[in-house]
């Protein structure tokens, strides 16, 4: 159970939200550069962009996993299912 009087959960939530924002912005820039510049479309960069897309989905799933701990039990079950559907296996 969560101790709502603890400041640790506030700091953890703030760090996870900041990480998610940085992950989404950084990986979005890489995806945009790959799409917009034809010189970057090499086989090596194709594999790197696949890794970037995987990391981008983790950035989407981070706030969902943070919300699982703070939302009541019935809704957190649906968030857990949503998280695993975003990440995959």
C-alpha cells in the first residue's frame, strides 16, 4: 500500500515524468531526422531507427506504469493491460 505522506513517491513520479518527456522528445527528433533526410536512410540507420521506435514506446509506457501505483485497484488493472499492450511481450 502507498504511504501518501511520503515525499519519495512525489519525487519518483516527477523523475518518471521528466524521463518520459526527454525520451519522447529525443527519440522523436531522431525519427523526424530519419524521415526527412534521405541521406540517413542506410541499412545501419534503419536498425538504429528500429531501436529508437522501441525506446519511444517505452517512453509512452512510463507514465502508464507510474499511474498503476496511484490509481485505485480496478482501474489499475486496465492500465496494466494497456502497458503490456504498448510494450509487447
